[in-house]
């Protein structure tokens, strides 16, 4: 796994955030994967994988692939469940709640936002 300096990680996360929030889910998925590949801790990797799957689920949703939305979305929600992981800079608690609403057709896609203490 390739290691990222703290500065490189932050740049990658800022890029992922901008892409995700602009609806560029595939490109955000790729940016998030760069961070995911650099992580050793399994519990942290799981959360990043959930964010990557969320981007994929929203891409499926946009293209009308209901099966992909449901299957990948459920996997994302499962990986994002539980408390906020301290090493993950994004607010995954609010993100997960908004993702669940969006996947149920009850709201707009979630925004990827940094935690206030990150």
C-alpha cells in the first residue's frame, strides 16, 4: 500500500470532497480509493470503503440502475454504521443518515463534509 503524507492526504480528500459534492461520483470514487489504498488499519479501511461504495451507489441511482443502487447502497450503509471513526476526516454520521434518506428516495444526495475538528 502506498503511503500518503498528511499534506497529500488532505489534498486528495479536498479533491474527493469537491468532486463528490459536484455530483462527479466516479471521479470522487477514484480519489477516495487513493486514500483507501494507503490505509493499514482495517476498521478505518472499512469506513473508506463505505464512502467509495456510497459514490458508486449514487452513480447507479443517477443511471437508473435500481439493483446496483440497492445492493451497493446497502453495503455502503453497513460499512458506514457505528460511531465516527477518529481517523476519518469526513463527518460520516451525518453523511450516512443523508445517504440512507437519498437511497430511499426521500432526499437529495448527501454532501461529503469535513468534521469540524478535522
